C-alpha cells in the first residue's frame, strides 16, 4: 500500500501510520532514486554532482519534499517503532554521506581534521531544511541555496595547494 493510499493526497491521516518495514522500504527507494551517487562520493566534485541530482529530483517532484521527511512529520506523534525506523533511515542516509566525506578526506582533498560526521550532519540538515523550504514556497532554489551553503562548509575544510 502506498503512503498516499494510507494518508490521502493531502497527507491527512486516513489510516494507521506506516509500519517500520514500509519506512525502511521507502528509504531503499529514496536512495535508489539517487542512483549510486551517495555510495560513490570520492571528491568534492562528487558531492556537487550529488547536490545537482538532489536538486533535479526536487524539481521533478511537485511538492519538493523528501518522502522520508514527510514520513517523519506524519509519525511525529505516532508509533514509536515507526518513528525509530525513520530515525534509523535518516541515520543510514547520513552515514552514507559521512562515508563519502571520509573517503574525500582520505584522498587528501579535505584536511585531516575535517570531521566527516559533522560535515554529513550539515549536509543532511541543509537537505531536509532545504526540502521543507522548497515545499512551503514551491521554489526549489531554496533547496539549492541550502545545499550550496552546506557544500561551502565542506569546502572550507579543503586542503589548499
């Protein structure tokens, strides 16, 4: 059963919240839509390509919100197991970004003291906040700006030659 079937077109609750398995399946689809980019981050240029793909996906989506973020909102007061699954899915996504940033640091493109978890958190915060702004304003440029600022934070840790 699709999320829209469960919650209605406008997100209003028509049924019980989705189960933990449905949340995990949604993350799998979300990451698959982005293709191999989150798993193949080896340079800041790769992060920019990831950002470009996320923005393209936001442009194709009418409401400009991350389906996982939408689930988080719907589950805020709901079932603890499903809420825990959303937290785990967001953590897994952030972990993919942190892994990529670790590889970028190990390649020597970022300073040795660059903190991959902190940089990944900044990217996730920009992503989720940018998607929310894009949804509320119907302007995907808000997502671009948020991600560009987070990428600027990553670039601030670049090694200059």
